[in-house]
């Protein structure tokens, strides 16, 4: 299923910007993306996944963090 724009807002300058996108990904894609990033280090010491979603990071937590706004944590 392709992504779909749920809501957009027109500004006074006839410019649109997206305010919300709903998307679905397969478990296989989520696991593959997670696995490809799980050994990435930040500044040679810190594991990227630990920095993003904690010690118990997994594909679901990883994509939840990626989709979060600042107010959602």
C-alpha cells in the first residue's frame, strides 16, 4: 500500500505543505532497515540504535521513534 497524504494546509502564498502522512511497511522491510543500521556507531562509541530508542531497541521501537514528533518523545 503506498503512502497517502491525509492532510495538507494551503498557505497565503499558494504553497502547500504536508501535515500528516499515513504509511504502512512490511515486517520484512522494518527488520531489514533495522538490521542495516543496528551496528552504526555515532562518534565511534555510541550505538545509533541505543541513542535513538534505548538498550532494548527493536524494529518496532525504531520505527516508532522515527515517526514521533518532539512532543511525543
